[in-house]
């Protein structure tokens, strides 16, 4: 299914009562280093701590229009579960969240607080397979964090805000897991100005879509290693609806190391006083590492996607 900017405008009207329009913030330090104006889109200030409720609210509200008693099930490393359970709680719907047992304890706590049921598994792949099985067995509505029309539409509302806040943007740089939010933002900004350039960033421990983009062949034997940015560190299904958008919209993928991600978490605290989870700074880490690539642009934007990590993980990063 092709998603249009009109679909995302409808999503914006649908979810507007439930989310915040987050600001953008100029970064003096990075702008001086890059030689271009660099701005941060502050989704860390969004309700529940990340951009995820945008898609969650859109998915639930749209589903309830024709399935008023629907229950929702989602596999997640944590962030998607927090956002979906937050939206479900506000809308008095039931959410079932399937997670790897080693997920951040803070995310377990947030999901539990939102009233969702939680089951744990050895890996995100097992969680996904079991959630799919229960979708068929119980009739639950399966909600992928990225391979889902409504989730992409909801995330795309960030693009509508961004174009209003920075109409002269000429480059967007975003961390990528499954590609849902980047696909959504890309649909908007490419519809309004096809000349805006988009770069994706992935961690070297999980460069799944980067490898797919480079070879134009689905990676069948790529080993995914554990990453501090576990929220965007999983294998992507071959049928994901995000791939055609990313393949069409992106200039390239950039790769950052684990240490570069950790250093960027620290950099963000030092320079902007924001507490951002590792997955949330991967795009920013890409700009910092490849600053020379962005000197040719006049206004570069990246998204700080969320702040949802436990204090224990945060303190470990600061060691």
C-alpha cells in the first residue's frame, strides 16, 4: 500500500488531541563543527518519552473505528511497547507486550505502569514469532513498530511539524532500526521538497538495512550483535513495507560504532542537558562522525527520538 502525505495529514488530525508538537533546537556546538546550521527535533520531550505514541495512537484510533473491542499485541525491545501501551491506556484499550527478557528494566516498569500485560522471551525474534501466533489464535491486532501503515503514518506527523518549523531544511539525518519513522518523515518532506537529502544511520553491530541498501539484496546471513542501542538493533522482515521508501528516499547509510553512540549520549548531556537513550542519538552520532559530509548543506536536522532508559543503564554508560 502506498502511503501519501494526505494519509499523514489525516493521522495528524486524528492524534492531535493526544500528543505534543515537539520543538526543534539549534545546536551551536555541532553547527560550528559541521559548518552548517544543525537542529535537533526534540522527540525526547514527547509524552511517554519518545515519538512512539504518534504511531500507537494512530493505530489504535484507526482500528477502533471498525473494531471497537480490539486488543493489541506487539513484540518490542521496549520503546515501541512503552508508546503503544501508553496510547492503549489513555484510550482504554488492552495491550499485550512481548519482549526479550534482557530488555531495559526501565521499559518493563513503564509498560507495567501503563497497564499492559507483559510476556518475556529469549530474543526479539522469538517474541515476534509468538506474538504472530497469538494474533492468529486470539484475534489480537498485531502492531509492528515499523512494518505497519498506521505506525508509519503516525510517525510521519513529525515531518509535518518539521517542515513548518524549518521550511528551509535541506538535509535530514536519522537513526534507523526498521525504518518506520524515517519512511513516514520521508513521505512528507519528499512530497513537499524532493530536493531535501536524507541519510540513514545504523550501528555497526546491526547494520541490517544499511547492508540491504548497499547490495540491493536482502541480507540472509548477516549476524546481528548486541548493541547499546538495542531499540534499533534487530533483523528486519523481507516483506517490510518500509524498504521501498528507504530505497527510494535515501542518499546513503552511515555507520557508527558502539563507542561513538555512547560518546554522543554523553555529548548530548554536556551540550544540551538532555538525557537521551542510545537509540535516540544514533542519527546525531552520524552527523558528528561524518561532519565533513554535511558542510555542503545549509540546514541539517536530526531527531532525538527518545529518553526511555533506566537510571541503571544511564549510570553504566557514564562509567
